C-alpha cells in the first residue's frame, strides 16, 4: 500500500474540495446556532482545520458525522447529509500536497508491505 500527497491538478482539486467542505461546515454551524453553542464552535473549528488542511482525515470524518447526525435523529437535513458522503471520501483520500498535513508530514511516499 502506498500513501502520498498528490500535487499538480490533483492536489489543486483536493484544495478545492477542502474549501468547499469548509464552506459547508460554516453554513451548517450557522444553522445550528453559530459560535454561541458548543456544536457550532466544534463545527467551525473542524471547518477551519479542513480549510488549512490540518488533520484532514480526522476533521473530515468528524464533520461528516455532525452533518449526518440530524438526519439520523429524524430532524433531517438531507442536503447536509448528502455532503457528508463527500466528506467521508475526503477522509479516505486525504489532503493533497497543498495542505498543512503535507507540510508537517512531508511529501514522502510511505510503503507498507503486506
């Protein structure tokens, strides 16, 4: 298995996806009461982490849970839950080369042999 931080157009696409995910998180936080409530503060923090690409996989996964949770409890927001799927995909593929993760962990290839 090989992990890397893709650059070029792929890395730019990951940057666009992270920006889009952060904007969705910001909008969701405003709907949930904004920075006055603890869920709003947490969603805003996760959105900021996604925007800069820090701890991207964890941030995307946690934000996906926050977006999908209202639908699971019956007060659903289907568009937000649909965006959770894109966040799960972002959590699976990572941040790309234009992120704080790539800067902190280096653009190196880690090979894990089976």
